[in-house]
C-alpha cells in the first residue's frame, strides 16, 4: 500500500517531532510535515481566508489541515492519510488501514474516513461485529483521517468562496455537510491523541490545558473503559449467547 502521509505540526514543537519520527521508524512509514501557516508567521493574505474572531493558533491549525489536502492534490495518488503530530497509532494501524483502503472501493468517491476517537461515545452500530467496518458518522477530532481526491477538490473549491471560521475538526464537518461529503468512522479506533492522554500539553483546547497529565491520562482511560471497552465486551457476550 502506497499513499502520501502528511503530518500537521509547528516548527517549534520539537517534542512532538521526536514522537512522530519515532512512530515512523517503528511502523516504517515516510511522511511530509505541513510547515506553512505557523501561528507566528501568518500573513495578511493568510488571515483574509479566516474569520477575524478565530484565534491565531486555531487559524494556523485549520489552515495546515486544508493545506495538507492541497499538497495531496499536487500528487497522482487517489487518497492520502493526514495525521496530527500528537497522534498515537495503535499496533494494528497499518494492517487495518490496508483493509480500510480496500473497503473504500465500495463507497462513492468524495468522503472522509476518521481513524481515531478511541475514547468517544459510540452507538450500537460499532458493536455489531468483531470485523472492521465503516460507519457513517461525522469525525469528532482530527488526529488521523483519510481523504480522497474527489472530496479534497470539492473542499478546495468551497474555500475559494467561503471564510474559515472554526477549528479543523468543526470546519471539516461544516464544509463536508454543505458539500454532501459523508464522513465514516472505523468501527474499532486505530489511533488516539497524545494531548488527550496527557502525553503532550494541548495547543488548542483551553479547558484541557487547565489539567495536568495524570488527570488527563486517568480521564482518558476512564472514558475509554466506560464508553467503548465495557459496551464492546457485553456486545460480544450477547452475540456469543445468541
């Protein structure tokens, strides 16, 4: 499987660079950093694309996500993987990713597939099978997702006549709803965010920034346990009994 991988980062985030480069060595993948649009380098032309109410760090992040899609459109590939620099990839990430890429042959062009959300609240559709599946549902965060050429072209066209006014995950959701581009979540998450687990300080979430690493790690593990691991266990038992 060959597809371009883009990592959203900031030039000064050395600890996160070491993290993502360590994962690249562990899993054996190559990637490109998305360097343009650091918050302290935004120009007047950059800011014309953004609502003035949006904070510079948030503007920087969403501009980087959309620039990654522009970079992808300059290649000959049919889909791309976009990661944030605090993404933590689970051991089965690339094995399952190959299966997911195969699954995309069964859906119409123009989509986004969210690969994270390990502590998200999920519904019964996620528990119905032990096999990996794609479930139509908007992304909730933006640590790891797949995009295709059709969807990216429509987003870039949308940006020519609209202003960006929210953080990356919310902006992608808004744009894609307007463009009738479906979002899919994987039935079993393949990644999580280091800033949610307490591995890194958050750069964007003010409420999360109020808490220390131990609190964040405990909260993440508790939410993952009650929202996903326990419901999955009981669903598996129910299937076995039936």
